[in-house]
């Protein structure tokens, strides 16, 4: 999506999804009336920045209706025009929130496309007085766009919570739900039941074997998926027992009945977890009236990107083993047991899962402490002073840490694309597979990513083979997020 740079465009154009080559792309569509009005305003004050105009429109809206009521407001032409200008300005915040929601709720992708999340976001952006009701205009340093992103993101979440609670419990059969899960969600679901990490690793291993071996044709619209037959169960059990041995788990081999029981526990944990996460929080009409959280306040004062910069800078100060562990854990979604398997030969202190857990906990705890220290230096008036304050920002901080580690992996994929596409162009023959079907592209990316991970993370040769499924999932995720990057390689070679 091309970002808008011109002030007139920012307050007079709206994002539209249009059909393009069998898919969809985004384009900016101008509202002629808003465009004319904005041009005249800019001509009257050419030096004014976008932040000035945003505050100007919001202040004007509040002056027209100081006792704003979203249900009984008497609309006028002036009010409507101001709201439309603000709604246009919020388009990029809407698509950001839509993409963020689409990424976070991966298990709902079959049901909600980005376009639908975007429409929900726009329905809130069309009510700027409501959206900004808790925003404090008297604080000149508070960031309107960052505040809007947080509010819109919460609105989408609450809307989905309201509409989808029953769907989360009945949409899938037991085995359909297992096929819909991902590693991270299952980890969180099992952890929420009170299981310890060594037990969770065993259940996740059973699920991974099921997910890899039970490959049957299904559609997401189907509410049922037949359970695996006896032959499939034998294969899943054999896979589980083999990996149990290879990963040095301190657990005994199992039979088919035990595997069935383990998968049932995974299913119930996931179903309960989804329901708990999608309980209605409150009527969304009052959602934006609540007091901003501490993290909302932080986001108002600093762009999320700036917070990410602090995390990235602090990450570089971690010792090499810590950086490697965090990249394997947060970037590649490896379990702590898998991390121990990869690192134990080089680091004697990382032989077992509990040792990895202890080191990871210490590194993340120290990172959070250093982040708080940096934040307090930059914003002494909004300092984080006690454990309660820190606990409230911990989850969002960890999201930033995960994002940093994911970007490391994604940057490697992009580097591979660039290097190989240049080489293909020079040699005039397919090397990476950019001329070839998508399956070949994925295979080539996977093989090249294995090599780079071994080199850059300084891990034993062929270690990535132990977690090929994780690498394949990350490549799939990257292709969904940035398909244009892969396509650009094709276009460059076609020229």
C-alpha cells in the first residue's frame, strides 16, 4: 500500500480494495468535496502540519457539541465535513489495526479477511468524536494517530468478541479444531490449564505429529473432520515415539490409545481457551469511554515504532547465547526443549528444557527492566514506578520483543529473495525458483534459510532439519504478509 505524503490527500482520500489479477489490491480514492475544502484550508495556512489539522478538526467538533452524545447528536453539514476529514485521516490507522488483528487472530483467517476487519475499523473511524472522546487535547505532546490505532484495535477486538463467542465453540469438530491450531495458540491454551512446560511439550509433540501426518482434504466451511483411522493413529504414534527418543525427552513411549487421549486434551484446552479469550468484555458502546491503560498512555507519547527501536537497541546488548535463544524461541517458535537440543553441544549450561527456561526468563526480565529504565529517562512525567506499572506493560513489551525476533527471520528471507533474484538475472537461469511454481519457491527459500540460520545463529550444521515445519510455517506467514516482495523478484527477472 502506497502511503499518503500530501496533507490534502491525507484528509480527503479513502482506502479502497479493488480486484486485481485474480486477487485484490488497495488504492486511494479521493472525495472531491473534501479535496476542494482541504486545498482551500491548506492555502490559507501553508505552513500548518497534519498534526495541527487533526487537532483543529477535533477541537472544532468538540466546540460544536461540547456535551457529545453519539446517539442523539444533531448533525449539520459542517459537522459531517469535519467527521469525514478525520475519518479520511484515520484510514491508515484502520488498515494498520486490521492487519494487526488479522495477524494476531490467525485461527480466524478462514472467516475474517483483512477487508472485513478494515470495514469494522472504518465504522469506528466514522465516529471520530466517540473514538477520541477520552483523548486529552490539552497535552501538546500526545499523539493522535497512535491513540487512534490503540482505540481502533480494541474496538475491532471487542466487536469480534461479541459476534463470535458461540462460533468459537462449535465451528470445528475435535479434529477440525486441531488442524486449525498453531503452535503458539496451543502453547497458550495448554499453559492456561495449569500444566507445567515439560508436560506441555509432550502434548505439543503429539499435536505436531498429528498435524504433519493427518493430511486430508477439507474446507474451512466444513464443521466436521473425520477422526484419523487406525492406520493414521499408528503413524502418529510412531512419529511421536521416534521424536521422543531423538529429542531426549524423559518420558516413556505411548500407544495409540494414549495418543488419542493426548489429542483430546489438546482439543479441550484449545476450545476452552478460545471461548475464554472471546468472552464479551463489555458493551462496545461504552468501550472508548473507559480510562486509557498505562500502555495506551505510553503509545500516546511515543510511536510504537519508537518503542520498538528501544527494544531493538537493548536486544543488541544481550550476550550472544541469549540473542540466539530468543531468536529461536520468539522468531522461529521453537519449544524450549527444541532449543536445548540445538544448543546443548555448544553451551553446557543449556542441556535441559528447565535450564533454557531459566535463562530465557532472566533475559526477558532484564530486558524489561532496562526498557523501563530507558522509558523513565525519556518520559519522567509518565514514569513506571512500581511492579504493578511494569506488570501492565509486560505483555505489550513482549509483543515488541517477538516482533523484533520475527523481523530477524523475515529479513533473512528478504535477503535471500534479493540475492537469488540478482543471481538469476545475472546467470539468466532459475536458481531460487522465482521462475518456478510457488511450491518450488517455498522449497528453495526453506533450504537457503536453513543455511543462513546455521551461519548467523552459529548453531550446529543441519540443526534446522529438526524444526523444518517451523521454518515452513514462517515462510508461509511471510508470503502472506509480504507477497509483493516475492512477486517483485519475479518481475525483476522478467524485465
